[in-house]
C-alpha cells in the first residue's frame, strides 16, 4: 500500500507524465463539453414529441400517399396515447426516435415528410427472414402477387404505428380478413366451419382457431408437407393445443368444407367423366372426408326440399280446393 502511493507520487513528480495527464484530461473535457452542445443532449424524449402530437390544436390530419401501395390515405397526426401504450412497442423502453430515426438529431418542429419506418433493418431481421425467405412469400412471388408488408399484417386500429400484440382480439379478427383477402375460397369455406362461424359471431379469443392457429404465422407450408403445422404428425399437436388428446381420426375433420363450392361439384363431375382414363382421381375424391360431408349435406338439403315440396303442394291444392268450393257456393247462392 505504502509503496504503491509512494510510486504514484513519484510518478506525478515526473513533470513529463504530469503534463501528459493534464493535456489528456483537457482533451477529454473538451470532447465531453462538445458532446453536450451537440443535439444529442436534446435527443427528444417521447414527451417532447407528444407536446405537439397529443394536441389536436398543434397537429391536424394530413393527406399521405402510401409508399408501397400508392394508396392515398388521410391520417391524423394526433397520437392516440392509450392505443399506443397498449401496443407491442408502447412500453417504457421504446422511444419515438427508435422508429422515426430521421428525427434522432432534430429538436422541436421538424420537416413535414419523414422516411417510412423500417421494421426490418435494425430490429426484426429474424422474423422478417422467416417471412420474406419462407415458401409462402416465394409462392406469392411466383404467382406475381405483391408481397404484403410487415405493416400490412401488423397494423393498429387507429394508426399503423400501434403494432398490436398477438392477443389483441381486434387484431386476431383482422388477421382472418388479411389472410382471407388473398384466399377467398378458403375464407368462405372457413366460414362454413364451426371455427369460422364462432369467429364470425365476434368471438376471437385465443381458444378459437383463426387461420394462423392452424397454418402458422410466418412459416406457412402446404398441409401435405410433413413439416407443415398441419402435416400428418404435426396436426395432432396443432389441433391438440385446443382439443386435448386429438388423435388420427380427429384431425381428419374437414376444416374447409367444400359443399357450398360449385367448383367442387364441377371437379367431381369431370373426374366421373374421366373415370376410365384416370380412375385414381375419382378414388381420391371418394376417399376424402370431404365427400362424406358433401353427401350428408346433399341428403340433408334433399330431405328439406322434398319435405317442403310436399308441404307446399299440399297447401297449394287445399287453397285451390277452397277457392273452387267458394265459387260453387257463390253459384248455388245466385242460382
Ligand atoms: C412543434 C410541434 C412538433 C413536434 C415537437 C414534433 N412534431 Fe411531428 N409533426 C408535427 C406536425 C405539424 C406534423 C404534420 C406535418 C404535415 O402536415 O405535413 C408532424 C408530422 C409527424 C409525422 C408524420 C410525417 C409524415 O411523413 O407524414 C411523424 C412520424 C412525426 N411527426 C413524428 C414526430 C416525432 C417522433 C417527434 C419527436 C421526436 C415529433 N414528431 C415532434 C409537429 C411536431
Ligand atoms: C415501433 C416503432 C414506432 C414507435 C416506437 C413510434 N412510431 Fe410513430 N409510426 C410508426 C409507424 C410504422 C408509422 C406509420 C407510418 C410509417 O410507416 O412510417 C408511424 C406513424 C406515426 C405518425 C403519423 C401518423 C400515422 O398514423 O401514420 C406520427 C405522428 C407518429 N408516428 C408519431 C410518433 C410518436 C410521437 C411516437 C412516440 C410517442 C412514435 N410515433 C413512436 C412506428 C413507430
Ligand atoms: C401475412 C401476414 C404477415 C406478414 C406480411 C408479416 N407478419 Fe409478422 N406475424 C404475423 C402473425 C399472424 C403473427 C402472430 C402474432 C400476431 O398476430 O401478432 C406474426 C408474428 C410476428 C412477430 C412476433 C413473433 C416472432 O416471430 O417473433 C414479429 C416480431 C413479426 N411478426 C414481425 C414481422 C415483420 C418484421 C414482418 C415484415 C418482414 C412481418 N412480421 C410480416 C403475420 C404477418
Ligand atoms: C398478398 C396475398 C396473400 C396473403 C395476405 C396471404 N397469402 Fe397465403 N398465399 C398467397 C399465394 C399467392 C399463395 C400461392 C398459392 C395460391 O395461389 O393459393 C399462397 C399460399 C398459401 C398456402 C398454401 C401453401 C402451399 O405451399 O401450397 C397457405 C396454407 C396459405 N397461403 C395460408 C395463408 C395464411 C394463413 C395467411 C394469413 C397469415 C395468408 N396465406 C396470407 C397469397 C397470400
Ligand atoms: C382448424 C384448422 C384450420 C383453420 C382455422 C384454417 N385452415 Fe386452412 N386448412 C386446414 C387444413 C387441415 C387444410 C388441408 C385440407 C383442406 O384443404 O381442407 C387447409 C388447407 C388450406 C389451404 C390450401 C393449401 C394447403 O395447405 O392445403 C389454404 C390456402 C388455406 N387452408 C387457407 C386458410 C385460410 C385463409 C384460413 C382462414 C380464413 C384457414 N385456412 C383456416 C386447416 C385450417
Ligand atoms: C386455437 C384453438 C383451436 C385450434 C388450434 C383448433 N380448434 Fe377446433 N375448435 C376450437 C373451439 C373453441 C371449438 C368450438 C367449441 C367446442 O369445442 O365445443 C372447436 C370446434 C371444433 C370441432 C367441432 C366439434 C367439437 O369438438 O365441438 C371440430 C371437429 C374441431 N374443432 C376440429 C379441429 C381440428 C381438426 C383442428 C386442427 C386442424 C382444430 N380443431 C384446431 C378451437 C380450436
């Protein structure tokens, strides 16, 4: 201890070293002060932004062109604090300038048009990769369909900035519409199934299946692929999340009933016509659980039609009969 302090004082007695220390102190002080005078000290707190953006007297609505779709939209510049704080990024750890990074060094008033927020580069390159490089995205590209952006699927009710959490019920309902917007046929058949009917009634809790609960979120594969969430083995797990003990026969349940789809009957007719040329086609149709469902549906509708036809004919005949009777009575009254 003693010897150490001795050496330290000895060192400071050495004027060269002393000068060096003083100079380096001075330089670091300069750097410190200059960093204070730069804008970074005034890097805006959320409250600075909100001074204008919470106040309808300061900011109004604005007409803006979406940089991806080219759609003209009217957006309010007033930030809904309640929705923002309930959103996935509304916690204390997020700053407005994390996302609106072109305002990082600005202060107070700013130029009117900012860069669109980039979800991928700094924060979400992982989920972006599973989506952008996944087979679903490449299938879309093959079909010439423009890829939906992150903000398209992860949008808030009042503003795109309010990225909803996965358990946000409105968002769950919205996701069904988003998937359904590109998959109309499957959307319609989903709505003919119990899951789709319950969600159509407005119940979209985490315990009822939306498209993504069965098909997956970013990694969406064809149900025939063993790796798919609906592959023969994995389906038991996927359905099992909500139907404990789901077994081989349970997962054969028809999630997309086709009995109201004219195309289904057409393809069955074509297969029937080609029965000699391609017997495998009709076999696979007969084997599919879809067919049993369709037969039941047709039989049910048939029964209804026959019953009502009989009932209707009965009513019609008795009505005609009563008119005839009336006429006869009238005639005999006058005669
Ligand atoms: C002095 C008031 C004021 C402050 C402070 C302010 N803004 Fe703004 N901001 C505005 C006004 C006014 C507009 C609308 C501009 C227009 O009409 O084109 C706007 C527009 C915006 C837009 C939309 C830009 C676009 O391209 O359409 C964003 C995003 C934004 N502000 C974010 C912020 C953030 C983040 C902060 C804090 C770092 C902030 N603002 C601080 C007044 C302010
Ligand atoms: C997680 C990222 C994120 C954070 C944090 C964030 N925003 Fe945004 N903000 C967005 C996105 C995304 C948009 C939609 C426009 C776009 O794509 O650039 C947006 C749009 C806006 C707009 C334009 C209105 C609209 O609906 O398009 C304003 C104003 C705005 N933000 C202000 C703020 C303020 C103030 C804060 C801090 C309290 C903030 N933002 C925090 C991502 C964010
Ligand atoms: C076709 C719709 C769709 C698109 C496009 C999409 N996502 Fe998702 N993403 C989902 C769904 C559905 C979930 C499940 C949770 C939820 O609903 O919020 C999810 C979950 C997430 C999650 C949370 C779970 C995780 O994997 O960490 C993040 C982060 C995410 N997405 C980021 C992105 C980014 C970044 C992009 C753009 C490259 C993107 N998403 C594009 C539908 C989409
Ligand atoms: C922008 C349009 C678009 C959106 C949004 C979209 N898809 Fe697709 N999807 C496609 C296209 C295009 C294909 C290629 C096959 C086809 O034409 O049906 C496809 C294929 C699929 C397939 C079959 C994959 C295969 O390998 O055969 C499934 C399952 C699927 N999508 C489910 C979903 C789900 C679930 C969502 C919502 C999270 C969704 N899609 C959102 C356009 C879209
Ligand atoms: C209960 C689980 C479940 C739900 C919910 C569900 N699907 Fe499916 N989906 C399936 C199964 C199982 C198949 C394969 C058998 C078939 O075609 O009926 C399938 C097939 C598909 C296919 C054909 C490609 C393939 O992978 O076989 C598309 C596209 C598709 N679904 C889209 C959707 C969309 C869009 C929604 C929401 C509107 C949705 N699905 C909801 C279970 C589901
Ligand atoms: C996110 C949860 C969830 C997932 C995943 C899910 N279901 Fe369901 N399913 C429900 C709910 C909720 C009902 C209606 C309430 C009930 O079961 O009585 C239902 C009803 C059903 C019914 C009607 C008969 C019954 O038990 O009432 C069948 C059959 C069914 N689901 C099959 C499946 C199959 C097959 C899968 C997988 C491809 C699947 N479900 C995935 C939640 C789910």
